[in-house]
C-alpha cells in the first residue's frame, strides 16, 4: 500500500501539467473581442420649399398668356395645396392685361408644385377693322355692299376665363420657376362688332378675329404657353 500511494503522489503533477499549460497558452494568445456593427447614420431630411404662407414676386413671358407677352405678378400660398396670384402685363393683340388666378396643388412636394389653375383676366382693347369686307384683303369688290370698306373703331374690355396646368420648381427655397400651359375662353365676344373677314392672319388672335368668329357663331378661345421666374420674398412653413 505504501508503494501504491507513493506512485500515485508521484504521478499527480504529471496529470495536472497539461491543464496548466493550456491555461498559460490561452492567456498568451487572447481571442479578439466581438465588436457590434455601428448603426448607419440617418440620412438628413430633404429640404422643404416651405409652400405654406410663402409669398413670391415674379416675371412672366408667354404667348396668349393671361399676363400678356411680358408681365409681372404677385403670388401667395395660404396653404400647402393652394396658391392665389394676381398680375398683369403688355399684350400686342388685345392691349394691356390684368389677371387673377387660383391654383390647387395636385401633388405638392418638397421642391415642386404640380397644380391646376383657374382664373379670369381682362384686356383693355382699342380696335379698328373693316366689318363689311371678306378676306383676303379689303378690296372694294369684296365688301357688302360693294364700295369702300367700312371701318369700325372703338374700345372694349375683353374678359377671359383662363384654365391651365402648371409646374413650379423651387431652388434652395429662395428662387423658383414655373411652366404653364392652358387656354382662355372669351366670355364677352359681343363687345366686338361682327366682321365678314380679316385682312391678315397675323401672329396671334386679334379683335377682328373675334368679330369674324361671331359671324360664324363660333366661340373664341386661345391657347397659351408661359414661363415664369420668381423670387421668394417670404419663405413659409414646411
């Protein structure tokens, strides 16, 4: 028994040596700690054009436009989906113009405003054209009764119902532009005397064309295309 006990005591250090060696090896080469992945930074929100309660002043240029060939206007957005606007300008065919329009936003975004607009405009018109001669020309043989052309002279205020689709785009919340297209329907063609024809089919609609349309019992309307540039003088809320 003494010999067996001595053998067991002598073998004990050898049995514990691998465990000690393993622990030393683990402490000499530690495993790297697992670092959790960092969450991505949230993207900054898109800047808002601030439609609501904003005020703009702009210049306009177009053909057949409620604001004339060259004009200016003042606009106000009482809400994100609504714009009110008044303006006026110079027109060749019917004289100076004044207009008031309201637009309802179809899909107002952070920097764009697609809208449907309806309004009224008027021109202060001086007219002078032959009312008794057929086109082309005003030759005496084509007048009724035959003889010298009879020229009607006067003034009128043409009143138009204007309908348009427009797209506003703002840049940095301080400037913007608009492209608009639509048509105007003359509401008071009776303010212009009838005409058998017009001597010239020049650029754009003329008071004489209104008189000729009256003779044919046709409505008078004109298409328009306009480009506006404006400055935001009072930026509104998002």
